[in-house]
């Protein structure tokens, strides 16, 4: 019998809109650099996926959202051969307030608001582009990258 348990990294993306703008990040410390991406990160042991989205958004942007809606799932094999699942969550804030890194947390790249009409022209890797395209079409589905 084959072992059905193998290393899998659980992460989230936070797609947050406000007044025609999208909250974006230019990560400097991940496989997504130098691609434009979305705030987000790892789900900690004992933490729900939505709680990780709330925590990551607070840490990376200083913004609070607790009313998330699942916007799909990304399933891919990393360069090291392990699997990663990214859970994109979407939310809307009433005002696009300035962002800031929470005190005591690592700055993983600049965050800020970008007009939604300009997002498609930004440099994005295939995973981020796939999430953006599905989100804009309102498609909640699995995106698989082998």
C-alpha cells in the first residue's frame, strides 16, 4: 500500500477590493517574486484557513477583514517536489486606507492599492495570473499547475 500522506504547504491569498481598487503586493521573499501578487501566506498549525487570511492581511497590510468568501483553490507542485495548496479568499473594504506592516512582523514586500483596470497590465507569474483571471470572471474553481 502506498503512503497517502506527503508534505503539503497550505497558504492563502487575500483579494481585497475597495472603491475600484485592489490590494496588491510586490513580494520580495517568495517564488512569486518579482511578480505582482496578493497579500497572504502560510496557514499555521491549529489555524483555520480564513483565520490565516485575516492574520496575514493584518500582518502585511495593517487591514482587518473577517468576512471572507472562498474564491477558489490553487493546486501545484513546487520546485522541491512538494505540493502547495493556495486558498484565495475575497473581501471588500469600504475605504482603501493606506497599508502598513504590523509592528514586529517581517516586511515581505510593498503593499498598496492598484486600480482594478491596471491589474491585468502588471507583471504576474502563471499562478497569480490564473487566480486573477478566475477571480475577475467570478469563477470559483480549482486551478491546477503541474
